[in-house]
C-alpha cells in the first residue's frame, strides 16, 4: 500500500520514493507519493520523477488509483533501456506546484460554498468538479431561488475573509462516525469500504471527510464569484464559480 503523503501535508512539493512496480514502461507505482490521483471531482497532479544516480527525468502526465494502487503515468522518455524506470529505482518526485495550489484553492472554496448552500438553502450536495478557471457544485433543491445566491456568495466570501484555519486529521471510520452527524455533504454518502477517514475541518464552519488537497487557511482562497446557475432537471441544480485572483 502506497504511503499517501498529501493526506497530512498538502504543501509538500518534493519527496523521495522507491519504485515498486512499472507496467508497460509507463505506469509507475511508488512506495510513497505526494502526487494526488484524480478522484472526488479533483483532477490529478502532474509533475516529474527524477531518478537517483543519473538524473533522468520522467514527466508525470496523469495520476490515478487502480485496484488499490496509486499509478503515475509517465510520458515516453526514449527507446533506450536507461529511459525506462524499473522496480527498485530511487526517485525524487516534483509536483507541478502552480496546478496543485490552484486545485487546493478551488477545493477548499468548494467546501465553503457547498456548506453555505447546504445550511442556508437546505440543499443536498450531489457532486462537484474542480477546474482551473471555473468549478461547479451540483445540488438537489426543490425551490430554486436564484436571487438568494448573491447572498450565499456574500456569506462564503465573509467566511473566506475570516481567515479560518483548515485542519487535517486521519481517524478510524468509527471515530469519525461517532464525532460527526454526517461524514460528508455529498448526498451519496461515503463508501462502506473505507475504514480510515481523512477529516477536513474549517474551524468554526464545517468538518467532513474528504481525501482532496486543501489550504491551511481560508484566506488563501482570496474570494469567489458565482458565475452561472443552471436547472438540470427536477430538483437538480448546478452552480459554477470562479476564484478572485
């Protein structure tokens, strides 16, 4: 099982690891990683792996989780044997920080605005998708009062400006369920297969289970703007928002 370094330190930009296995010369599993695999509406990290010894660099173009493994897809590096990573190689991983940090801002912002919509409108959050320019939140809401969303945006930006600390914890599922009234804002709930839970607490605002990458403080979000609201069918609503840079 790969040691997941971003669970408790989302600001880790570089790390050292050992290659455990390589499939088809391009799918690399490490014993530990700070690369985030695509999941939960958050795109994967990108970056590079640098082999110890000869300094050969391998571009990481996608990271995903397959059959329990976090797999790092690397771009073709050449035809020679030295251009291929092998089990046992020591590498340094380097995260594409600009991309990661943008996703961190978007993800923490999503928690803030989703929590506001849940509390103020009584909506159930049904999904989300992070983007670099815009992100979206899907929710179930019978009475869709569009005028109210200017108020929700204002409340969210007040929370952001409040510089609330964001804390990360790893706990057993039982401990999380005893501590919280619900593990997640998502209407679909949390997979029963998960026995260890990573909690994200925005002090004074919300605490819930989430495996994504997050900021240390809401102030780093800077602010959000609701860009668009859509009806997607009976009680199915969609909101797009952007970050204030």
